[in-house]
């Protein structure tokens, strides 16, 4: 994990007792499939929304230009949906305001900060981008949101979760190893 310096983190795996699937429990400052912390990525996105160029952002954050460009492109594709999700979470947490920008990038920044302020009143201060990852499961920053063969009903920013009253996730059949043991 990379922030101002390189960190090694432990990521525990858990197994569902019902279906047997395993999942990694990522800390809320980590976005799935990303090398950098969400704080670094968030600073880059804030600078991009403020009008700064990708090269300057990459130089200031000491990251490769191609990496910063990918973050900015992914954010541009998901900012509108992400802003709606974060604003809804902020309102549920007690935030209210009528001053919300119309453009997706600035709207998303306002939404992330509004959620952090509303959350901070109840639970203490928190970085806005960490909270955005916590609320969305981090999928809004993931380089790939799923299989290219999957249907278009999957949200580009929300982590996959079962819909209340809808179908349950299909159970993964047990896998058999060459020795005959079930994994």
C-alpha cells in the first residue's frame, strides 16, 4: 500500500458459513485493486476538479502520470452516480443544504465533504474519501467493475450486494482438487 511511503498491510480473509465463499476484508482506506490509498487518490481528484492538469497533479503527488490519468478518467465516468449515492448517505446522516453544484465533479466533492461533516458530528472526524469507499465498497475507483460479459444492470460505483426481497446470490458449488478433497 502506498501513501507518502510504502506500507505493508494485513488483509484478512473470511469464509461465509452459508455458501462457503471467501472474501477479503479491506480496511476503509484501501480501494480494491489499487496500489495507492484513497487519501492520495482523493487529493488527486480534488486537484483535477479544481482545474489542475494531470501532469502537475502527478508531479505534486509523486505518482506516474498514467496512473493519475486513469484515476481521473474513472472518476469522470462515475462522478454523477457517486455524487447521488454520497448525497443520499449524507442526508440520511443528517446533512441538509441547497447549495450543490450541477457539474458532476464538483457535485461529487461537495457530496463527499458533506457526508464527512455529517458523519463527523456523530462519530468523529474522518477523511471524506475514506468514507466514500466505506459507503460504496470502493467499486467506484476499481479499475474494472466486473466481467465484460456481465449484464448492464450492475451499478458502476456500488459494490455488489443482494437486493432486499430479490434473488439471493447463487451459491458457489464446491471445487474439487485433484486429490478429491473439497475446497
